[in-house]
C-alpha cells in the first residue's frame, strides 16, 4: 500500500513538472549557457562538500562552514534563476524557429 502511494506521488510530481515544461529543452547550448550550467553544478558540488566536511572546516575556523554555505546559497539563489531564464528564452526562440519553417 505504501509503495502505491509513493508511485502515485512520483506520477503526480512528474505531471506537474511536465505541465511547466510542455516542450523538451531543445536549443543547442551556447558557450554562455554552458558556462552558467557549469557554475551552478560547481556551486552545488561545493555546497555538498561544505556540508560533508563541516567538521574539518570548523577546525580551521568555527564560522567558516556557515559563511561558506551562506555564500554558496546566495550565489545559487542568483545564478539559477538567471541561467533558467536564459535557457528557457533560448529554447523558446529555438522552438519558434522550427515552427516558422513549417
């Protein structure tokens, strides 16, 4: 019974995501978008490493993990929306280009 609820939850989440992304992300990635994507992935990896190594960072300075984590969260809060907006705009232009040729 519990598995069925979990499967139903995953199906509903997938449907909600599909509702917000009706078309696949189709545009070829430009150099700027690739760099932004790499920055986001790098910051997420650094945040994970900061969380995993918080004890070692505290040995250096008691505030270092908190400051580093907060700085990475602020960076991600700014970078992710900018990257997503640029990516969605590029995808929209790419998809509209294909429709104009039909």
